[in-house]
């Protein structure tokens, strides 16, 4: 795109008194102005990779099993669409009023009024807290499996609660995305290591019978789309990551490099994984590994990654909530601000752990979260907000066509993917009951 915020014609929304709600804005509307205490491009990059990659690497071979080889095309589309939406979503932060919009909800407020803002907040809340729950399902399942039959064997609920406490302690004290960039780098490296382990171990697999593949499975296509969409989930935290950068004008580089790195890892996992295991591919894919040592190594490393990625999600959610309620030291004092912040964050952690204990179905839970919330947050809402704030007539025809395809992809994933995901979860619960 050649249009920019500086050259964008004034939008009607700019006539609103955007300074009337101080909690909705937190920075001067100038992305070219450096922020003295901000983080580097590298820190933003590793935050993007850590939060986006991980579970996607593990689930994409299973997504191809659900939809067939056409899923490769969907991965390509999701990759480029997510780069577009990540770019224009942050542009929206600077497209209305004299001060930067601080969150996804604030962007919705500016574009479509309070109702639009609350709708976006609802879906944003669902994906942030839902993905955190999903991560704890994975953590608990991995630890329970790794220590089964040993002196450290505990029940699945306990293996959700213990990591929850470990995450909650630093989570209460984190105040910005910059503070977790070091752990994000470790998480990104962990994801790449798991890709190599799964790839090498899979190439050594010798099937005992024929392996079957499908080119396209139409009745499973929407749920496969949902899983692929979830693999590029990051929009929920992009405004907070960009705000933590010293040079916000480098955001495009951070999101393009980050998502491209994730896409490379996805192709290294999805294509060999589906080719080698075919219709027997599982989610997470390391459950297919016959080498027990490689499987255990992948489980340990991805558990470390997820433990490091969870704070990014829930910190972003907490920052949004704290911004909404204007929880600041200036207004409440150091003690009051800390107590309010700690109360919100402890409540979030308790809710995450409780649901993770009672809904322990990783693959189908991932699909439900991806279809119900993520398709809209990644593909649909950024485009709608961007066009509303910056106008349509100043866009080229090919840009509008690309935006229309992006919106359509989000709507298809929402409607059909949610229906299929709910059916799959119902089948899971019925299977346990029987």
C-alpha cells in the first residue's frame, strides 16, 4: 500500500472530542516521534514471533488433515492477510484525533462508536483469555504426560494450577510489553527448536501401511480455516507491542519479519507432517512421533515456550482493562494502583485455570477459539475499522479487492468454523460421558 497516515484525508471521526475520555488515549499521535523508554525493533520482532508461533506449528499438519492439501493455499493467504491487517490495525491507532488510540477497543470506539468498541472488546477478550486457557490445557497435558508413572505424577488439574501460580507471580508485576521481550526471545527460539525436532524425527518415520491424503475436504474446510487463522493470531496484542517500541515507525518491519518467520516454520511443520502421517496426523503433531525421546523433548520445549507466551497474552488483556478503568499511579497512588492491578490480574489467572481444567480438549478448543473470535479479529475488524477511519475513495481497486477477500475469509471462518467446532466439542464431551 502506498497510502499513509500522513496523506490520509481527514475522516469525520476526527471531528469528535476525542480528548473527553482520557483513558482511551495514551500517547501523542506521531508515529515518527521516538519514545525514549521504548524497546527495539528486535524486541518487537521476538514478541510477535513468540505470541504468534507455537501452537500453530503443532496444529497445522492436523489442519491439513481436516481440509486437505488446499490448506497450503489457505496458509499462504492467511500469512499475507495477517501482515496486511497487522499493518493497518496499528495505522488505525494514529488515524483518529490528536492522540494515539491505546487499544483494539479504542479503535472500535473511534470507528463505530461505543457499540462497535464493545463488540470488538468482547471478541478481543474471548481470544485473549481463550488462547491463554488453551495454552494451559497444553501445559497441563504435557506435564501430566511427561511425569506419568514417576514420583512426580500429579493429576491434570494440579498440573494446570501449579504453572498458573508460577505465571501469576511475575504477571502481577509486569507493566509493559517491553519487560517480557527477553522471555519472548527464548520462546521464539524454543518454537524453532521444536520444528527441527518434529521435522527430523518425522523424516525417520517408516509407516507400516499406506498413507492417505486428500486434495480438499469441503465439509471440513471451514474448521481447517479456523485452525489456520488461529496460527496467525497476534492482532490482539499488536497495539501494545507497537506502543512499547522506541521507534514505532519500524512497526511494519517488526510485523512483516515476525509473521514471515512464523510462516516459514509453519510450512516446515505442516507440509512434511501431513505428507508423512496423512490422515493419521494428530494435534499436537508430536503425538505422532514414534521416537519417545524426541517426543518428550518436543513436549518439554513447547511447554517452556507456552509458559513464556502466556504472559504476553494476559498482559495485553490486563493492560486493556486497566486502561479502560484508568488504573494509574497518578490517579490512585502507588499502593492503590498496585492493589487494583493485582486484583484484576489474579482474577484473570483464576478464570483461565478453572476453564482449562474443565475443558481439556486441545485441538477442538483451538478450532472453536480460532473460528469464533480470531477470524474476525485478524481478517475482518482491522479492514472495517481502517476503511471507516481513513475512507474508501482514496484506495486503489486492487487494494479494495484484497480487503474484500480478507473480510470474506473472516466471515466464512466465523460462521461455518464455529458450527463445526461446537459439534466437535460436543462429541468430545459425549465421548467422555460414554
